[in-house]
């Protein structure tokens, strides 16, 4: 929870930073994309490092870097360029809290309870997103976005202290590897595992949708509150608070998605979550003129369905890959999935800028088309999952429930 405080701090302040840093929507999306780019690189690297040195050791070392980089961003970001560089650097230092954490959970829990455990792990991240946005929403009207940045940067520092205390008696496991277990050999082992790659490709399309949603939801709700007028500190703060509410409710998606996948099967829950979130992507942007309470309710449902299958992807991968290649599998999945997450917030901003210009010049149309771009990018996910479900290797997931 503490490590994810810095993940959404920029999104909370985005409506204000567009004005203060003189950014277009596409430039604002590019700063968010810089975070995902740095995070992607770190996820890719720490997967292999964890295979070689153990998940616990990498998790703890990375937690220190996350705290330091978060403070650098909070104190020194003051323009589009510095924001892009420092937020990208923060992402680069934050990946060790994710894939090594998943590995630690996988090592501790058996197959019949692993989905639920992964769900709780990712639910804590959702709580962190929500708590960060709540804190930002309350602080921005009082101390501005800079003060909110500094406050949320304390999250990774607190997370570091908790991590060292929590894992003090947890063994640092390093799984036996063959002599030819090199970076290239590990990647080839994952790439040649067709069921695992189908799951990874499904995750890529999932990542496009989910990371675009997280990047732009606070700005969208703030725009609805502003009613087409100028963006104010109050509108941005209230937008962040309502977004926080949707993140906190999305905890149920992570928890129940993982638990239901233990009971009903991994691929079935992935498909349900993907199809419901797709329906939201294609409709949500066109609802901006609806009453705010209804918009927030739909946003909560959108977040629940978009994240419901996240823990299931992580769990299913542990059942399709040998443990000595799990770090490599998470690394490749992160490279491709967060690679999509780099592009989607930027494409969202490009579509938005285009629709606001000639000949459309319509904010309502801009929001509708921008959210639709998330749905278009996620369309192939359910097809990949359906193909995986039909493979004999799928019976190895969830104790034979696929």
C-alpha cells in the first residue's frame, strides 16, 4: 500500500498541472507515459535479478530506491520536462515492489489459495491508490500540488520500514538453475511456452485499458465537476477524492476476482472481467453530461471490472511456468503489458486534443472518443484468453478448473 502512494499522485494533480506547466493533453499524457516507461524497465530488470538473487533481497533493495526517487520528484518537478524526467526516474526505481512481491506471495501459498492471496496483495495496491488520491484531494486546496506530492512521497518511505520488519524472518529463496540459464535462454523458455504467451498477450491488452483508465480518470471527473468552465483547485481536489473512492471500491474486484478464480477457474474470471470492463470503456466517455453521482457509480464499477482479473493473470502465470523461469515470465509480461500502458495514456491525450480541434471542437466528443480508444486497444484480450482455455495445458490452472 505504501509503495503505491506515488503511483497516482501525478494523475490527481494533472488538471492543475496542465495549466501550471503549460501542457497540452498529449504532453500531460506523455509525462504519465514516462512513469510507465521507467516502471516497465524496472519490472523487466527486477524479474531476472530476483531469479538470480532472490525475491526478498530485491524487494528490500528496491524499496529504498523507491522512497528516495519519490522525494526527488516531489521536491524538484516544476515543468513538463523536469516532470517527465523525474517521474520517469521514480517509475524506474519502483518496480521491485511488484514482481518480486508477486513471487513472494507465490512462494508462500499453494495453488488452492494463491488466487485469493494475490487478490489481497493487489487489493492493497488499490487501497494505496485510493489513499493517495484522498490525501491529494484534501491537501491540494490547502497546500497546492507541491505539498500533496511531498505528502504522498512519504508512502514509499513508510512502506520500506514495514517491508524490512515484515520480511525479517522470510527466507530468501533462489531456485536451482541449469548452467545455460542465461537471460536469452530464460526469455526463449517463456516465449516458446505457448499457453503462457497467450496469457501474457491477454495481459498486454488488459494493461492498455487499465493504465489508461488510471491515468485519466481524475481529470475526467474533475472536468465533469467544472462543467466546462475553467479548472479550479477545488474541482481538481474533488475529482481526486471521487477517483479515490472508486479505487477503494475496486479492492473488492481484486479480492473476489482472485478468490473466484480459485473456485471457478482462471480463464473464466479473466473473460468476465475483460468483457465487462470493455463495455465500460466504450460507454464511459460519452456520459460526461450525466449527474456526477451516476458518473462516480459507473467509474467504481469500471474500476472493479478492470482490475478484477489482474490478480488472476499473476496467479495463472505461476501455474503455467516452471518456478525457475517465473521471474523471466513476469519480466516479459511487464515489458509488453506496461509497454502498452506507456502508449495508451498518450494516445488518449492525442485523441482528446484532435477532437477538441477543428472541425469537431467538442469537449463531449473528445472525452467519448478518448475513452473509446482504450476499449479498441483492449478488444483482443478476451480472444487470447478463450484460446488459452481450449488448450490442454489450461487444465493445470486452479487445480484443473482452468
